[in-house]
């Protein structure tokens, strides 16, 4: 099972596609979606973007998540996870300075 996360801003028009943050695939580390045109290529850039007033984090299952809960889960490294989270190998286009994986392509 996988869960896609999206950023919804107050400026997002009704019915328009939300900005894809990334994807969590069961038992694997979170895969961030890189948006080079917006400068979203590190965890810190994403944290800053998502911290803006009015930005909501919504999943493709329809629930909202707080930024604190999302970041705690999304940035948990496999070595630090007591439940044995697996490292993504082939899906990542690159990793940021902390080793967090990013995809330079559309995620489904």
C-alpha cells in the first residue's frame, strides 16, 4: 500500500492538481518529489514551503496531517527506525545532504 502526500495552498484553484510532496510506500522510507522549478530539492526547502501560512498537507486518501507529524515520519532514516524501515534503492533520483531520497520524475 502506498500513500501520496500533496500540498494545498490558499491560492490553489478549486479542481486544480495539488503540488505532489511525495510518496510513502509500505515499509520503505518516504520518497520526496523534487520540484526543481520551485527549488524544492531538499528536506529544508520542503519544510520551509510547507510552513507557509495556510498550506495544508493532504493525502490521496483524503486525510490531513500536521507538518510536525509528516516531517517526523518522512525524514525518519531506515537506520533509526525501530520497525525496520527499508531503504529505497532504485526509485531515488538523488539524495539530499541527510540521505533523504528524492525523485526527479512524476510519481504515480
